[in-house]
């Protein structure tokens, strides 16, 4: 029985301009899927496969759109045209028929085709869906199902892609997806990291990364992707921690996504604008990176775990974890900036809790607050936001008392705003050189400046005269 849908479902003005460049071509993939679901995006990706000679199609489309394409090779050549709100990917049909082409695709919901010519002929209102694998029915049921058993075996990255589609579309897995994914997930450790990274970045944008991690874990894909996390399961609940380390880690990601990032203004006030303000590369910001930081923040606990007097300790896991995180982020293809951010936050992720303990005991000093902001630099606010998620993921009791911890963070931010936001040294490097009698810049000048800024922030140095006296008395053998 023919499956028909109104042809306006697939209308796009740029498609109308180029359709007569083809003799025999089909819309396929995500564009067809999304339009059937009623999803329209600000930026539209349109995939076209054709039986025509690609060179002839390219000449016609280039002339019609007035745009030069770029091309790349996957299994075959793909010609791409990118405009302000659209992208065409045009390639040759794989096989002798459109049905054979569709049989090589990943999931049934992506294996539906529409003959382009049917969309612009004047005598019909409907277009016939070419759907040999029941993709329309799976769209209606909300199911992620592989086209064939070999779909995932041929390309293990489709395991990650299936998880993404499930989260993006709010679908469920067909049993066949689960069984095939569990069979091939281990091979994800062998595929090019860039391909996995692209899927992970898209998953981050769903704000359901926590759910993805649980799915990866159940499908056997977690460790092939994030191999540094293999030993998390070996650390049991201890001390204040109600959960084992893997549960705590996943919950930290969950609370970051579902509580901290949505409530960043309540937690950080005006400094919330710092979160998400830095783009490391296309579609990957510091806010996205923070989710990976949450995933890796306790990565070194299994390596540093010791038992003393019946209690587990993890001394140095922050420093060791920073090194592991830096290397892992580079391995995952997240880049040097993300690597530095991850290492800095992991190295300092315990400090908000140390400060809070001092605060409760009445022993918190302004110097300790200053040094936290000094050491965490531009990612101080990210570190504080992460600490809220880490706090909530420790136990149900602590999660319920998160308001107390957030109030403490407000105290830290008040200090930063009043004492550090506009802090500038009262003396310039040249003035310090003159006072100390240096004839050229040296390391000591930087140390003097750093100590002087700290003393200004805590109110010990208030005037330029105070600063000059400090410089005279400062011995460059001292530690800052």
C-alpha cells in the first residue's frame, strides 16, 4: 500500500529553485524525517541523492544558486552548498536503486526517500514516501530501530548516533538496537575520535548528557568512549558520600545540567554571563565543556584511594585528576583550551568545600578567598557552579541543603565584586623597578605585584604610600 504525504511537507524555497537541475533524484535522511515529524529548523540541512552525473548537477546548481560549492569524500564524493539558513549535500545514489541506497542507512527513520520531481509537478497534491523498512511506522511509534543487523556492525559510531536520536526526538530503543549496540559497542575505541566527538557535541546540546551516559553504560559504550573512567565502579560510598563513585559522577553531570546551568543566575548573579561566553570551536562552548569536567572531576579517586583507620582517603586526587583530565580532553578532540579549562577546574574543585568548612568554623580569611579567585582565574565562576553540582551529588541530605551552600557562594562573590573585580596594582612595574633599583624587568617584579594585589584586596595596603613601603621591605627570596 502506498504511503502518501502532502508535498508541501517537504517544501523549501531553495529546493524549488534547483529541482529541475535533476532528472532523477531523491530527498533522504534527516530532512525527510524532521519534516514528517513537523520539525522545522532555523538552519535546514537537506540531503539529496541522485542517479544523474554529479558533475552536470554541480554545474546547474552552481549557476542557479550563484554559489560555489565545496566537496568532500566519505565513501563517495559529496557536493555541498551552504547558505545563510540552509545546506545542500548532494551525492550519488549508492547501488542500483533507491531502495538499495536506503538499505545501507543507519536507522529506519532515516531510510525514507521522496522523489524531488513529485514535489513540484502541478497535477498532484501528495508525494509518495519510498519507505521499504517501515520508517514511517517507527516515526509514529517513536522507535529507534536499525535498518539491518549489519547497520551497526559496519559503523559502530551509529551506536552513539542512535543514543543521540533517542534523546533529540524523545524516542525509545527497539530491542534490535539494544542487542546490536551491545554487540559492537566495544569497537568504538577503534574509530576515529573526530567522528565520536561530533556525535557527543550534538548530545551535549540536548541537555540530556546525563541520560546519554546511563545509556552508554547499559549498552557497553561508556568505557570505549571514556576509557579513563573504567575504575570509577571500584570506589564504594564513603564518608559523606551516599553513592558509589560512578553514581556520584553521573549525578554531578545530572545536577549540572538540570539545576546549576538553568539556575546559573540564581547561583552566580551577574557573573552567570561568564558561563557560555567562550566558544572553543564551532558549537562547543565553556558551558558545554563544564559537562565533561563534571564527568571527569573525580577521575583520579580510584588511583589515590587508600584505607586509613577504617576510612577511605583520596589524597591528591585533585592534582592527579587534573593531569588525567587534560590528557583525556585532548584525546577526545576537545582542544587545548578545553584541556586547560578542565585541568584548572579539576585541580581546584575541592577548594570551595574547604572554604565552606572554614566559614562554618569561623576561620575563613579574606586571603583564602582571594587566593581561590587568583588561582582559578577566568574559570572561578565555572568552578563554583561545578561545586554546587558536586555538592548535590554527594547525598540526598546535602542536596536538600544546597541553599545553604549557594548562600555561602554569594558571600564569596560579594568579596570578589567589592575587592577584586576592579582591582589594579597601585604601582606600575616601572615604579617597582625604580624603588628596588632594578635596571631591567625580572621575575621578582611579578612576585611583588602579585603580593601587593593580595594585600590591597584584603585591606592591608590602602594607599600608594603603603604600596611603596611594602615594595621597599619585600625580599625577593620570600614566597608569595
